[in-house]
C-alpha cells in the first residue's frame, strides 16, 4: 500500500488545475505526478487516496490501478483480471460491479468484456476462499471495478470513491440541469480566486441558481473539505483502518475556519432558487458565510464596496427567462414558456439580455472582473466586450469557454466600433486551460 498508482479522472480542460490541487493535497511532484488526457496520474500511498477523496474538488473519482496489459480478445481480459490479487482488496461479503469504458476498442461487446472480468474475479475468489465468491450488485455495489480499454491496452482499476465525487452530500434542492460541483470548483480554480491570498477578493454570482458556485466558494474560504459530509467506497475495502480515517477527519475539522476572509454573495431572479440555495448552504455548513437574496441580474447593484469577482454560469435559451426582465421579455416574444429551473444550453438568443448585462456591469461594477462559463463562443460579441481571458472547459459533453471580462467604467460601444474603441483592457489571449 506504500506504492500505488492512482488515476484521478476529471472533466476535459481541468487536468492542469487538478494537478495543482493534487500537489497541494499530497505534496507530489515530478515523475510522481503526471498530467494526462482526461485526468492526473499519481504515485502515492493508501493515505493519499483517502486524503484526495476527502479534499479534492476537481477529481471525478480516485482510482487505484491494479493491472495494465495488452489484449486482443475477451480471454486476454479474463487472464489479466485473474492475476489480480482481489482478496487483498475486498472479501466475498462485499458486492461488486464492473464498469467498462473504451476508446477505439476492437471488441464488439463491452458487456461481454465486463462479464469476462466478472467471471475472473469470481473464479479467483472461489479458488482462494474455498468456493465462496462475492455477489454482483449493479445498482449500489460495495466495490466498483473499472475496466478501461484502448485499441490494444486494458487497464483495471478499483474505485476508492464509490459515488462520483461531485456528489458532496449537501445538494438536495436543485433546478433542472444544475451545474456540477466539480465544474463550479473548476471555474473558481481557473479564475484564480484565492480567499487566502495576499489580495483576497469578494465573490458574487448574480445568477446563482441553487447555489453551487457560491457554496463551493464558501467551503473553500472556510477550508471545509469537499467530502466532509459523505461516505466513500474505501470504507468497505480491506486496507481501510477506521482509526486512521477518524484521525484524518479530526485533523481536517480542526482546520476549518469560523468565517470567510472575504464576502461571498449570490442572487437569482427566481426566489424559489434562492430558497433552494439557502437550504443547500445550510446543509453544506456555510449558510452564515453566504449572503443570498432575490433580484434581477440587470438591476442588482454591487453587494459590497470593494471591487471583486463576478463568476457565473449564465442561462441560455429557455433558461434566459429566469435570468432577468430583458431575458424574460425576449423569451415571451419567441413564444417560450418561462421556467424557473435551468435547461439544456441553447445559444441562439439572449443577445438583448447579455448586451444589457454588459452595460449594467460597466456602469456599476467598475474595477470588477466577470468570469462567465458558456457554450456560446460568440458571447463576447453579444456583450460587445473584449475578453481578457478564455479558458476551454467541458460541461459534460458540451464544449464551453470560461470568459473573463475586466470591467472599466462606461457604456458598451456599438459593434462596428468595438475593434477601435478598446472598451475593455486586456490582450484577449488564450487562458491556461488544457
């Protein structure tokens, strides 16, 4: 357990930020910490796996690699899985499930590939435990085994997380298609917001929905671990020692700050969503850290005197109706039905809302920076602003950009004058997304 190969998958575009986070949690550097496509690889210890589950805000899971081999058919997969010492990881009393992912695999049936790995595990237990084998449970297994196939390579992992790590344990109230906690944390990491740095900035989400961004921010500011409220699959594995884990939890809880060093604010035009955000914040232990209120994003004034950071996942399409009065009017003209929740991204409308939002910000939010995650690559044109940063990110299967706009006082200029006006200062260079 002192030399494990860990793999932490994450959303595309987040790999570099995750590597920084893993370094901060474990201290790993150099060849012990490598950035790959879709995740980060780490040489570490069992203790590192526990710490990463508890503290990581960006990883989707923490996987331990148990086997890597070449394959041509399902019999090769059976042989590879048979050689893994499953008995040192879990017992016949635990249920298990095989999950398969593939990139350009020549196999015709991934279900059959999973079946062969399942057979290998069962047969190994029968041989080692006098005919006793664990049972398969597809819905709520104690142990998840991941098989990843490429063109000719097969990697077998055991999952120490269980449910995906974005499930923090505090969100019960949500709208439609809410932002995942891991993506909200990635937005914060990419923005560089640091409440414990030399120049901490207040943070405000004027389209906060059920509160995902501001709750993640508040936990970061208070140093509350992402996984403090939930259970993990490693608690069912053989190497787990309850007293070691309890000591880790005690250490983490002793580091929690009683209050945030900076103000954190959220608002939404849908009062139902503000109520959701408030209840979620209470479960997350940060209800007293965030100031939440209702209000139109086109009318709300800065929540504090000190300039800070606006960070939001703005609504699109049908969702535009929930963002502000201009958006609602546009939706009504298009025959859309107003809905308080958030819908699938649509990027064909909303120009009026976004141009008015930009005007409002330039008039009233001088000195603030605004970070907006959107699938609409034409958003700067709709806002008639020039971005100072653009960081590629993926929201599930949807390619997005995290745009940064640095606010200077004044109104937006007509589109034909944008190139000459210099409405916003900034190089417009690509950001540091992977």
